[in-house]
């Protein structure tokens, strides 16, 4: 089932997570490696949460972040995508779409819940919990400096890059 959020929200200046230290975590990637957020200390981190591998909106978002990876790396930023999908699903997703973006698996929803991105949803009259499409910009000191909630994937990677450049310049 495609999960596409049609509401585009700009960077939130009022999100309660802004100014707080990012919660540290370790999660598996699609190749059996454990990746810890604190291993990126001293770098900017774009941490984005997405609902499901291989759905139209999530594929678009991953491909746009993937296309911008070199630009993010040039400005000292690591992009990390997190969903509740299994590591095996991430591996297949990355291989199918030739993705280099780092995808981590949170099957227990602990990180999703910690960042308030595991939310009740309704689709076709059915209620369930699922991942809300959110992005967090974390500075090199580990503080969350920008948050986007319920984002639309189209153009989001570029928007995040522009905000990152402004934050890096101190604006």
C-alpha cells in the first residue's frame, strides 16, 4: 500500500525537540553492521524517519537524499534514514534503487518513539501505529537545531540542505 503524505510542512521553529540533545542510539543497517549516532559526533547529521521501504513517497525521498549525498558530505553532513523495516528490507531497497544513503532499521520502534515519530494513523478507516515522515537536523555538538514534521518528500532533501547551509553559517 503506498503511503504518501501530501501535506508539506516547512521547518518548525517551535518543535519541543529544538535545542535538546539528540537521543543517542545504535541500530542495524541492511548489511549487518551496527551504526551508532554518536559515531558521527563532530559532524552535522540529517536524521530522517520514513514509513516504508519501496513505497512511492519513501522511494522518492530516499532517492532525493541519495542524489544529494555528495553535496551533504561536502558541507560536513551525514544523512541517515530510519524506518521500522527489517535490515533485510533495507538491503533489498538499497540494491533495487542503487541507494548509498545510510538506512537503519528500528523494528522495535524505540528510536521512532524517542523522536516522537511513531504515531497513530488512519488509512481506509483502519487505525494503526506507523512512522510519521519527520526529519531532524543535528549539529556537530549533538543538539537538534531544526525539525520538519509530516513532510512531503518532493524537494525535501534540497530544503534540508538549504537550512543546513544557513545553520552552518550561523544564520
